[in-house]
């Protein structure tokens, strides 16, 4: 993912003149949005495909929910780790990062709602 | 006065972790607004900052405990399949709800939404706690990071609220019961 970066000496809402770059925070924010979205995507996939539903049974008593949540969480943490490694020492365009994270978060909320998830 | 082991765990999950998380969410929102959305330009003290960090980490722990106990302790009891020929579905809440058109929606919409949307709460609050831990008092200088933290805490409150509402209503219509009986206190006999 390419996101505009800037020196921390530039002062604006995106790049405030502070000692700590915003990259680490941006990585956590975007990863959380991706995590919420992935939760909904895996839930829909497991609901729509018998093969995926079966593959998502990591622990039989909990059923496909065990795989859906485990996959989403592992990918969320992996995304967070990758973004953190790339952005921790720089400042990024937080307006765009926040917008992307909020859209993904709202999509995650909406797509987990069964009447909407069943449209797919 | 007694309760079953399954009822006890449902109480721990819903009231112990879930309801406490909802209460903590409102406290976190008030604290974040008080600290960052007012015209107060002063930096929070080290002690205040430490409190917020501990508070958000405790909230993250509560959220994870709520979803993990729900998914791995309560949910298997909820979705248990009755053996063929079972006359009473009282010990099989999901099947009991689905047996009647007047209650099936609590499963097909309520539980189906709750079991997934609830996980957005720990993801969101873990992010908020991580940002607070990493930035501390420096968060005062990052308005957009603060906005994101506030939005995610609001969404986590909503997600936990949905899960809590449906959890309470589902347990009201088809309680998760069974297991050993726990005697709490001996009542007076008339």
C-alpha cells in the first residue's frame, strides 16, 4: 500500500510539528479498520461456501466461528506488524489513513449484519 | 438460591466482562472528551496519562475476555445439537429458538450478528490502547490520531452494545442452562 509520507518538520493537521511521527499510530488505526473488515469478509465467505465453512472449523464445539475469528485476528495482527514496521519512523497522511480505516470499520459493522451479509 | 454452572459462566461472560466493558466505554469516552475535545490546552499530568493507559489496557483485556469466553465457553453450549428423539429442547438454546417462527429471528439475526460484530470491540479498543501507550501525552499534539481513537471507541461501544443487547434477549428467550448446580445460599423455608 502506498501512502504519501512527509517530513515531521512540516506542520499541518496531517503532519503536526511534534517529536513523535504519526506512523505508528496510523499503522494501528488502519490495521484495526482492516481487521474489522476482514471479520465480516471471513464471516460471509464461511456462510456462502460449504467448503470454506468446513475449512473454518478449527475447533469443533465452536464450529466455523473459531476459524473465521482466528483468521481475521491473525491477519489483522500481521497487517498491523507489517504497517508498523514500514511506518513507525515516519509521518503519513492521516486524513487518508483515517478515512480508509473508518470506511473499512463501517463496512465491517454493516457486512456482519445478517440481512446485508445475505445479499452476497 | 442456586444456579447451574452454565448459567454462572453466562453471567461471567455477560455481566462480568460484557457489561463492565460497556460501562468502561462510557467512562473512556468521557475521559477522552474531557482531555482532548475541550479548550483546555494544558498537557495532562504524567499521573493522568498513566491512568488512561492502564484504563484502556484494562478495557482491552475485558473485551478480549468477553469474546473469548463467549466463543469458546458459552457458544458451544448454545449451538449444541440434540440427539435424535430429544423431546425437550430446553438444553439446546439455538434449536429451541429456531423451533418457533416467533423466536427464530433471535438466532438468525441476533446471534448471527452478535457472534461476529462483537469481535470488532476488542480490535478497536486494542488499537486505542496501543495508540495511548505509544503516544502518551504526545497524543495532545496529534488531533487526527485522537479523532481516530475516539471514533473507534464509539464503534466499539456500539459493537459491544449490539452484542450485549442480543446476548441478553437470547438468554431471556432460550437460557443457556445445565451442568453442575452451584448452591449460593440457603433460602428461608416457610
